[in-house]
């Protein structure tokens, strides 16, 4: 049923009147929220709608051509800014697009300013409007105008800005919480209704045939604007905080909906995890963060606050994770928010502080041990010296020369023992504090042993003890010669000290070509060591229960063990009470046929592949034996599956030391031990991934391949292959 002219007039007047009133009220309310930029812009937009409706009412009530021309110029001038203001409000209310920044705002108003100037000056050039006409002068006048050549700019810009506004709203419609999604939905409808009416008019569709109801339809748009404004606090609770606050903080913010889909991650999170929001939004959380199982663990075990460690770009990062639920519906959270605060610096400081505390504790223990030694051992020589000197001082005139000479000799011997003990204490403390120089080099074992035996000759003669040195073969060892000399000196000193008068001490050696070591044995015919004392012989004890020991017994052997182990060797003691003692130690050697005298430095795991250390001179047969054994252990026994495998343990399996092993790995594979083991583990993982018949989980594959955790597996795999294990598995499945 078609509307009568009078009815149509009444409808148009009522719509404009309601639109005017509502626009004024919304504008006044928005102004109360200034200086909020969105609120001010919204107030201006509502003011334009109000003025537009008012002018339309005036024009309807006074439908004359001169008045039409004036009113049209004003309407064209103010309406040209409406679409730009709408786009500006949408942009700052939602997320700023990557292509738009605050500096671009001024460009939104270039076309409106041009249109306003053309409308105001149209009577001088008629480039905007050629002519105005009133087609019906009845109760409801129909206004028409003949567009000029430049008028096409306005509708194109109008639909472009309105279309872009609707596109931005549509894109943000399902990316936020339910609260903000409803805001966006009502804004979308409020803008779309007048725009849809305008588009339908261009195709000849109108509720009042031939009449354009664009300003009248503002009332419907305003209804939804009011709904967003009062129902969902459009102007004072808005997603702008997401850009102005969330994007500016250092913490990582991750939002996951109740379907465990990633719905948001801020800029800090994008930078840390190396991802872009538009590439991962809407994807399952477990897939996006599959390389970081610690995050999945946090999701599965709800704790308000917890601490996790994440490996990223070959560095370890520590985070405090705070999580909460947002927007409850039917007692179920609609979203979970994870806030990751990076505490790496603080954690490293704590680790460093703990290290300092351990070192301080070690230093205190060293101090206590040193005081204990001084109290129990060094005191004895001084007591002897004081006793001898008091005896001579009090009875000097009564003593014969021979007696004085004998006492002075005892004092001299006691002084030497005290001096030797003091030397041991100083050396031992330097070893404990790592201030003792360690200079391994190729040295003659024969010369070291000979010098040590000669140095103990006088002490041996005092007890008529025979020292037999069977080390006659000229053998070179790779060790710190000063440390090995100290080992010989201490062991020989103890052998003489605890030996019987007229006893004997034997020094011998044997070579093991297979193990590439020299084995040194020093045995004596002394009183021996009780079994209960032997068990703790390498522990710091100043006295052994039930046995009379010399002042440097416990510390000297402890120092020997420290020196031998530092040089890559081993030491042991065999003894029975009354049957003598045998001390055996072994150290790496090189036959004399290799050039001697070359110095080198020890190789640490950190320096292995790239430090270009001195090429240790190993015979070809030894080199090949170690290499063959290494390949056999890796490829046949698959020792890399041992999650706790260390280079020292691996070297022990090959009967060599870590120095030689590091050199062979460096020269043969051009890498270090850790990377070599990880390479084999990754190859093993590839087999499991390509032939995943057992349908193993990623965590199970990691453990089967020798990795200690799923995180370590993902980090090593991605570093080696350039893709995650899941991506590799998917690629294998597609092929």
C-alpha cells in the first residue's frame, strides 16, 4: 500500500524531528566525557547529524528554490566531514591498522575541505552543482540538483570512507571479548543502516518513492549508537586501551578463548615469540606455542602465579606468569589472560648471587678447614721446636756438643716438616680457589721421577731406606710437570715417613698403548694403613684414628688427588696394616718419537670448536682408535640416548681424556661435543617422525632421542632444520 503525500510528509517530519532530538542528546552526553578524543569526535558527528536534520526540516517547511540553494550549500559543507569523522572514530576506537598512525589523521579531511570549498564557491564556477530544481511544489517537495564535473569526488570518497569503516569494524567483530564485540556490532549496524538506505536510493528503492531518506535514517543509526554508548559504555570502555596501554608495556599478554584458540597477543609477545598476530590469530593455542611446552603446562594447571623458563634464540629467559579469567558466562570463563613478566635479569642476578653465596660458603669452608689443619697439624712442629729450644736454652751449659748438635738436627728436621706442610696448605688452598696456574705441556716423566727421588734421598738415608727407581724409559707425558712433581714428592715423603727403618720404596711404571696412558706405582714396606682409615684417605683429615701419622699425611694425599684429576688421570691406594702401601696413578702420555717441548693450553667445552686450540700430537693409530670407538658408540650403541651424557663420561668409555676427544671431534666433524650429540639425537628423532608407526607424542620422541625435555628438543631441531618437528612431520606426511 502506497503512502499518501500527507502521510509521507508527516513521516519525514517525524523522522527528522526524532533524529534531531536524539542527535542533540547524544552530542550533549558525549561532550560530558571530554577531553576524550573519541567522545569529542562523536559529539561533533552527532552535531552534524542534528544540524542536517534541522536544515532538512526547515527546507521541508519552506520549499522555495532560493532557500533550497542556501540550505544545500550548508548541507554539502557539513556533510562532507561526516564520513571522515566516522572513519576517524572507528580507527581510534578499535585497533590502529598498521598502515595508519596518528600522523595520518589530517589526510582524512583533505577531500571534505575541498568539497566544502567547492560548495561554498559554487555560484562562481558551477563545477560542483550546475543547477537546482524542485520537481513537486506540493505538500512534499522533491529536491533535485544537476551535478557538476567535480561532484563525482564526493560520493566516491563517501562510500570509500564508510566502506573502510565497516570493513575495520567487521574485522574486529570477533577478535576481542564479548563486551567489546557487542560494541563493535552495534557501531557496525549504526553506520550500515544510513549507508544501506543511501545505496538503495541509487538503485531506485525508497520507502517514499523518489524521496531520499538519508538524514531521516540517522535516527535508526542513532538508536544503535545509543545502545553501544549506554549499554556497553562505548566511549569510556573501549579497545583503544589495547593499543595505547597494552602495546606499550613490556609484559607479554596472551588471550585465549574458551575454545583454546589464540585471540590476541601484544607487540611484546610478537617480538619475543617471532610471530605476527594476523598470522596466528584464531589458531589453536597448542599449535601456536608447540615449541614452548612450558606455556601449555601453565594452561593445563591453573595457578594464579607461577614461574617458567623459556628458551628462545639460544638464550634462556625466565618469566613470572600471572593468569586470570575474563567475562564469565554461565559460570564459565569466556577468555583466559596470560601475562608474562620477564624476570631474566633478576633471575640471572639471583643465580649470580647464589653462585657468590656458594663461593663464599666454599671460601668459609676452606677457611675452617685451613684453621683446622693449622690447629691440629702445624701446631705439632711448633710444639716440637719450642720443646727442643726450651731444653737447649735451660740446660745449654750442661749439654755436650754432640747432644746440642743432635737436638739442633731434630729442630731442623721438624722445621722442614712444618715448612713442607705449610707449602701443601698453600698449594691446596690455591687449588680450591682456582688461583693455581695450570700449564700442561709435554714433559719427561723420567726426569720428574728422578728429581723427586733425589729430593727425598736425605730423608730416606736418615732411616736407612732404599729407594729404587725403575722408571728408565724416556716417556713424555702431557701434564703440568710441577703438579706431577708435587705428587711424586708427597707420595715418596709419606712412603718414607711411614716406613720401617731399613725398609724400601719402589718406583715403577708401565705403558698402556691401548689406553695411551702411563701407569706409575710407588710401593713401600711400611706399617700400612688400616682398612677403616683407607676408606677416607682422600678426605681432609689431620689425624687417622689408631695410627701415628706425620703432619702432612691427609692433606698431602688430598693434594695428590686434586693434581692427578686436574691432569686427566686417576689415583688409588692399596694397603693393609703391616704389609705396606701401594699408590697407583695414571696420566696421559706421548711416546718420545713425537717432537717434545711444544706447549699448549687446556681446552674447555666452551672453546672447543672455534678457539682453534693447539693440535695435540697423537699417533695416527691412537687417533684412529679413538675415532672408530667414538663412531661405534654413537651409531651402534647409540649412547647419545643417555640424557645425562657428558664429555667426561664419553671420554672414559673410550679410555681417553676429554682434551683428546674434543680435539678429534673438532678436527673430524668441525663442531663441538654438545652439537655432535645433538646432531645424532636429531637424526634419531627424524627417523621416529618419518616412521611414526607407534604414534608417539612429541614428548615421547624427544625422550626416545635422548633430549632431556620437549623444549630442548624443539629448540635444537628448529636450529638444525629450520622448522619445528610438527612442521617436519606434516611435510613428511604430505610427501
